[in-house]
C-alpha cells in the first residue's frame, strides 16, 4: 500500500475505509472483512453512532491476528455540540470508552461551526488530549483555509489531516494546494460522490474501458494521484476489494485533468458550505 505523510510524521495509507452507516453486527463484520482484504485505516465519528462497532471490530481484528493494533489507524470526530473545552475533553474520553481502545490514532473536529465560533477552543482541547496520550494525532474536517489559518495563528498547531468533501464534481484545487503547502494530508469524504451521476460522464467510461477498471476504481485512482486519500465505504466484499485495488494503473496528466474538469461551480452534494453549515 502506498502512503501519505503529514507534517508531523503521521503516515497513512493512500486509501482508507469509511464506516458511515456501518452499525451493529453487520457493520462489525463489514469492517473485519475490510481488514482481511487489506484496509488499515477506519474512519468513524461520534455522530455516526458506531464507535462501539468500530472498537469491537478493531479488537477482533487484533485478537485474531489479522493486523496488529499498531498497524491500524482509527479515527473519530468531535461533534459541534461539544466544542467547549471541557466538553470536548469529556467527549474524547467517552469515545475511548465506547471503542474500548486505549487510544485513538486520529481525532478530528467534524465541522468548524464558525457561527458558534468555538472551534479554536475545541482545537485547544484536542491538543491537550494529545498531550495526555488519548490521541496520537489530531486533525479537522471540513475546515476552510481561513479556519486553518486561525488555528495556526491562535495555537501554533496545524492539523495532520483535513477531511473534506472531494470528488469529481468538487475537486477542491485551492484547498488541496493549501494542504500541500502546509504538509496537511487531504482526506476525501464521499470520494465517489455517493454514486451521484458519475456513471453519466463519458470520460469516466472511456477511462474505465482503457484500464479495464470500474468507474469507481478510476475515480479513486484520480484521488490518490491528486495527492488525496479517499475513504470509500462498502459492506460488499467484492466492492471493498475493488476499491482497494487501484494501484495497478496510472492516469496520465491529461486524464487527471479531464476528470478534474468535471467539477461544477458548487458541486457540494448537499450544499453544505463550511462557512455557514452548523453540525451538532
């Protein structure tokens, strides 16, 4: 597996596994199978209500020697209702209790909620949680460059990762450039745009035929060659394997651009603008 490295030394695989809506026994089995296939990074969040399932899957993976705990990267995210400093620390502790893990590899602020204007306070809590050993690394999700600049100005600490909506309809060129300049890993949520109309683009069909790949594989390879880390989600073992098997071909620079050109003026799937979106 190819890897990306952040400014603080965090190393992650170029493709991770999303767990949104993978809950209960079904979710646990999907995650264990993903680990058997070769996934080593599992993305969760307090608001996904599946930290318990993630923790159970991770403990099973380790106890059955599918992978060591040190080889796995487990992520969760802080919801907006816990942006207060003390509340954030308590929430992180509860995430550890729910997962049953001694530490989490990454913890992200889920959204900046700038109208509430507490995201710097939340960031200071994550810094403290990292100091205490609850978290190995800390990051953010859905932060714009202006939010990242403020974190740097107010605390002197930049995130390891910024998880953002990124897919062919929303290629996020300026955001990715900022991340690259500052050593922040770009992580792509909904990297396949949840399948929304991607199969209607002839360019993707042409590339899939050329490389004898699925459209999803072409799009995921586009992510990795942009320098972004996609975290596709699937409970289907065959689809899981396909989503990880994207390194047997390389897109040309022109082909990468042809996919990037599918971007739309506002390609956000739900119109969730981080400048105004409120997530609690």
